């Protein structure tokens, strides 16, 4: 998988960066063109959070999490999961400026995650 899979996110207002990783946090593809620094540590941290939410959801008999949105002072982070029980369990995240088109980004990130799963199936 190469960086071109993230191309459709780049044109969305407020885009700063994105990544797709396996469920352990290992980066499969990343785009950090507008983010200062690497997303490797962020990917591991986001994945830990997602996995903890999967576990918590099961303990509460609520199921696993498909999406998480984190509001920070200067940005919004969108995280999506391909499905904890999916044959190919991937996590994707994108970072947008606070005034970015987050709703559009969620829709596009979902399509990208589906493409990534197909590529790895």
C-alpha cells in the first residue's frame, strides 16, 4: 500500500495528515506533509486508545468501537476501525485543523479504510 491511497483526504479543507496501521499500531502508510514530525508515536498511542476502547466496550456488553473523534485545542483527530473481528483489522486516523471539514473527512476516511482492507485481503 502506498501513500496515494490517502490522496482524496489531501484536498479536504484543514487536512494536516493521516495514517493507516494494523491493529497493533504498525504504520502501513502515512502522510505527514502538513504535520510537524512523524506520526509513528501518534499511531501507537491512537491504536492503544482504540484497543482499550474495544476491550471496554466488550466488558460493558456494548460491542467494539468503530470510530473515535478527539477534539484538541488546535486540531481534531478522527480514528476509524475496519472492525475488530474483521479479517483485516486496520485502524486509520486523520488530523484536521479545528476549522476543517471534519464531517467530509469522516466520510472519505471510511472509503479509504475500505479500500485498504480490500488491498490487504
